[in-house]
């Protein structure tokens, strides 16, 4: 699950930078924002999974 979280975060960040650069006229910070949100989602999923036990 950790490898998936890392790869997904990198991928979403990369896509966010490309999207922000091309479509939103230089808003490259979008990649960082989406990467943090993705990692936060993985942390919340993991916490929910651990608390279920």
C-alpha cells in the first residue's frame, strides 16, 4: 500500500503541474496541492483501516 501511495502521489502531482501549467496559465502549485491532498487521502484510508480492527 505504501508503494501505491507514493506512486499515486507522484503521478497526481505530475499531472497537476502539467494541468496547471498548460490550462491554468502557470499555476504550477496545483501539482503540490493535489499531491498533498492525495497523500492525505491515503493517510485517512489507512487510519480508518487500522481503527476498524
